[in-house]
């Protein structure tokens, strides 16, 4: 952990600029999903519920959905109320590369770091810690 986040700049689905500098404002919940990933589809509702309660609201949540526009439309729509959403065609996009994305889903927390000079990943594997809905 304490891995630095690389430099990136992307345009969110709502037209807002999202970049590494936005991660200096406080803890940010970051997630990567793909519509071709079964566990992603399974965890998405729990993530949306969790993100809705994250301190700082939508401005402190960044979700990247990887895949073509038609396949990602449903995930983008479901995430948009609780996150700034970036869609990338592949895991070689700017945001995925900055986070050295290695698999889906990826859910983590990024915190500002004066010591490291760039934001750092302070918690990962949060997909295992998302609240499980009551049966």
C-alpha cells in the first residue's frame, strides 16, 4: 500500500474535468468496474449504496467504467448519482493507467500525501468490506 497515484486527466461522463489534483482535496473513494466482469455486476449495487454514504459526497467518489459506450451505459447511469464517472475503452486509459489497474472490480481509498508528493492509495481490496445487504 501507500502506492502513489500517477498523473492523469480525463473528462467525466457529465463533462467535468477529473484529474489527479482533485485527489488532494481529501480522502477519495475510487472504483473500477467493467460490464464484462461478473463480480463487478454483483458488487455494483453494494458499492452504490456505500458510495452514497461516503464523507464528502459525490465529489469525493471517482468511478471508472471500462468498456465500450453501449456496454457500459447501465453502469454509468447507476454510478452517476453517487460518483464522478469516467468511461474508458480499455484498462490502458488515463485513469486506469494512473492507478496501475490490474483487475476488476477494484475499490480503494486515495488520500493526499505531502510526504509522497502525490496522492497515495491508503486502502485497497475494499470490495471485500462493502456492506452486505440483509437477506
